[in-house]
C-alpha cells in the first residue's frame, strides 16, 4: 500500500488485525505486537540485524503468524524536532519493506525518549541487571512506540 501519516492510517486498516511496532537500532530491531483490537502493545522479540532481506523475511514471518494489518516504525526525531540521518535510515527501511511487500501499510511514530523511558522502568521498577536490560530494551522500546501510536489511533477514533 504505502507509507502514510498516522492520521491517514485508520481507513486503510481492517476492523481487526494486529499492528507491529519496530524500534530500529544499529545492531538490532525491537519488535512489538498489538492485540487484534489494537488496544495493547506487547513486546515480542529482538531481532539481530543482518542483511536487509533476511531481517525483512524474519519480520514478515512474525507478522504472517499474527495476521498483522500494518507496521508502526519508531522515528528517532531529534529533541528539537528535526530529522537527522537516523530518521532517514528509518524511512528508508520502511520504503524497502514496501518494495518486498507492496501490500503493507506503514506509519511512523516519534520515538523520542522511548529507550530512555524503558531503561528507567527496567532499572527502577524491575531492578533488571545490565545484561537483562540489553536483551529487553529494544523490544520494550518497540512496545512503547507501538502503544503511543495505538493511543493516538484511539484518540482519532473518539475525536
């Protein structure tokens, strides 16, 4: 389908169907999934980055297993609201996914502070060790990103 603004997403989605959230790092991809009613985001797993096609196929396999309706990719916007090279990389990742699966619908969500917030939760509330945090932070950041987008979508439906 296309890369769309989140405000354009609702009419492109079926009534029910999970959304996937992605936190794209340099070495990993954090993955989260929503329930079919798109109410709650749940961290799913962290994929180790390799060749793009291999990464995309691993993601598509997870999506197919859960009959995903679309993808929300975290956009690492600078604190001043500008977009730098990391945003360009995230946008390119989305465009490249569409080349492999033209039927996808993709949107982006401002991920500022997601990793910082997740780390704080892992340290303060879960007392997680550094090693444990390393394995969880990317997928939890993806959950944080996806939950923000789900909340915005709910607000669009209500307002």
